[in-house]
């Protein structure tokens, strides 16, 4: 997640990370961090990425519910819809 956050800030960053905790990990900047990305910026980007992931999960749930309702609106029975979408 840390590398993804850094790449979110600077898509062409050349970096490697050892560890999963931003406060204790070792970040090696292979490009000498020319834009001076800070741990605070990385923390913000991590939060944004986590929010995006949660939103994608919620969007998938919403799409499944919408699709189910559309099938019901077309006249399929609840059992037929369950068989189609695996609920």
C-alpha cells in the first residue's frame, strides 16, 4: 500500500519499501526523491487509496442490488434471480 500511495503522488517515482507500516518502514528512493515526498503526504495518499477501495466495494454491492432489481422488474422470480447471480 505504501508503494501504491507513493505512486499515487508521483507516478514515475523510483522507490522500494521494506515493511508495511509507514511509521516504521524503510523507504529507499532510487531517484533521490526529487519532489521531496514526505511521510505525511504518503499517509494522506494511503487514506485516499483506502477510501477508494472501500468505495469500489460499495459500488460493487450497489451494482449487484441494482442488477437484481432490474431482473425482478423484467419479471424474473426471486429464485430465478438468485440462480443467475448466485445469492
